[in-house]
């Protein structure tokens, strides 16, 4: 997933880098979000939610934040099994 923010400044003041403190996801400096490990499809409400921060490269860096919500769709991937064989 690709995240994008904009900054109306020019030159270095408009260049953005992205960060997150999520234990479940990482984000590249350019805004591409990756799972940090296997995702839990049985998670309550099938929802992951975390904050991403964009920071510009100005002499006094300015920041903006957003909340990212990723909803997972669970697929029935387990067949029923009998506890005893007949």
C-alpha cells in the first residue's frame, strides 16, 4: 500500500519522509507500507489501526499525522475435521 502526503512549500521544505511506531507495519521513507510480519486474520474486527507521521526537511521541520486503518477479509480456509475416524 502506498501512502502520499503533500506539502505546499518548495525545495527541501517540500520533501517528506514517513514514520510509524506500529509494531505490525513498517513504512518506507517514501510512504510504502509493509507488514512487519505475518498478519492475524482472526484479529478482532479484522482491523489494524496505526498512526503515520510525515516530516518535511525544513530548517524547522513541520509534521503532519494521519491514522491508517487496514481491514482484513477472512477467508474460510480450514476444512472441518472429525475427532474420531469411522
